[in-house]
């Protein structure tokens, strides 16, 4: 695995809603080796453990990376207080990301809430042949809609309370799409119940599906065993590291 530690200057900083931040940083080394679905371990100054945040967009030409994250606790709060011109200490790229399917005619990215960011770079890999299905609690939580619209063939938004787009879960428009059209692959990231149901639907239609799992992490590189997840094997189950073996797994392997 190739990774680097870089002090990355913040070049853009936006607040997308009351708890969500959108940063672009200059990362000349990491951007060259990063791939969609991988993550970065970002230092929250004064905290021993770095915080894992997915890589949302990679601009290899400009040597830049984009991160979109929600403030959940002290670590992400500290990171969100960094301003343009200041630096983030970033250890990345980590983990095995999504593997875009070569020659796919139609790919679908399915995201839920703060699971949506890593799917933006993934959708971009398909050069306009991806459909995005994005789910949020309500209209105020919607993020990155215009970004997906700019790079996808179609973007469908669902909200749990019906305040925008489809009223209900992402699984409804996903089932409809798979019933209507031939889809070559699904990439999904979001809460575990969403991933479980997306995986079931993918299996029902016989479409390969990759899911990105989220676990609490310590080291982020396979050394501390904090991030174990249950994976199916031919003769039962085993544990793998979400940080090193994942975060992306074939949905058929995951013991939901
Ligand atoms: C591979 C990976 C990629 C991630 N990508 C993103 C991203 O792109 N954007 C984003 O906003 N968040 C992402 N996260 C979640 C993010 O890492 C956590 O929200 C963050 O570490 C919380 O740190 P904190 O110090 O702010 O909160 P803490 O004080 O550590 O915890 C605050 C709350 O957040 C919950 N929490 C902490 N860590 C996690 C976790 N790993 N998963 C779920 N809940 C957690 C805790 O249970 C607690 O309720 C990702 C996590 C992983 C493992
Ligand atoms: S976070 Fe330490 S082994 Fe995965």
C-alpha cells in the first residue's frame, strides 16, 4: 500500500449546512496516488488519534483533494475550525477504495447522508455514464446535489420526510431503476441498514455491488484491530479490517 503524510494547505472552505464542511486542500503527493473510495486520516490537533474522512474528489492535475465532513464530536470540530491558508496534517490515501468497472455502460452510485461524499469521485470515473441515487433525512441535509448533477447522467434525490424529491428511502428509486434498465455495477456508501438493503436488491437483480463500510478506527492502517468487520468465507465467517482490507467490500462477502 502506498501512502504519504503531507501538510496540506487549505485552499477552499465552505460550510454546506449547520454541521457539514467542504474543504479543498493542496496535496501534491497524495493526490497523485489516491483513488476513489479511499480515505485520509486527518490530524485533529491535540488529539492522539487521527480522524478518518473519505476522499470526496481528486484533482491530479491541480494536485488537490476535497473532503466533505460532518462535525460529530471534538475531533471533527477541531478540524472544521481550520481556515483558508492554514494547514491540515493528512495521512493518506488509506484502504482499498471502489473499483470502477471498466467498459461499464451504466453504473449506479447509491449514497446515504454523510456516506455520499466518496461517491462523487467514483461517479466521475464513469465519465457521465453513472446514475446517482442520494438519500438524506430532509431537504436541509442535502449535500453535493449540484456536484453529482454536473458529472452524472441522472441524479435522483430521496428524503426520508419527503421535503425534497422522492419521499422515502434510496432503495425505492434503486429498485425501480434496476427493474427498468440494465445496470452493470452498483457502488454504495451510507448507514448499515441502507447498505444491507441495497445489497439485497443488487443480489435480487444479479448486479455486482461494492459497499463502503464505516467502523470506529484507531490506527487506520491494520495495526490495532479496532475496526474489525465480519466477512463470509467458504466455510463460515472471518474478521477483516475495515481500514486495511476495506473500507470497500464486495456486498456478497459482508455479514450484515
Ligand atoms: C473509512 C471512513 C470514512 C469516513 N468518511 C467520512 C466522511 O467523508 N465524512 C464524514 O463526515 N465522516 C466520515 N467518517 C466518520 C468520521 O470519521 C467520524 O465522524 C469522526 O471520526 C468522529 O470524530 P469526532 O472526534 O468528531 O467524534 P467522536 O467524539 O470520536 O465521536 C462523536 C460521535 O461520532 C460517532 N463516531 C465516531 N467515529 C465514527 C465512525 N467511524 N463511524 C460512525 N460514527 C462514528 C461516535 O459514535 C459518537 O457518537 C468516516 C469514517 C470512516 C471509518
Ligand atoms: S483502525 Fe487499527 S486496525 Fe483498523
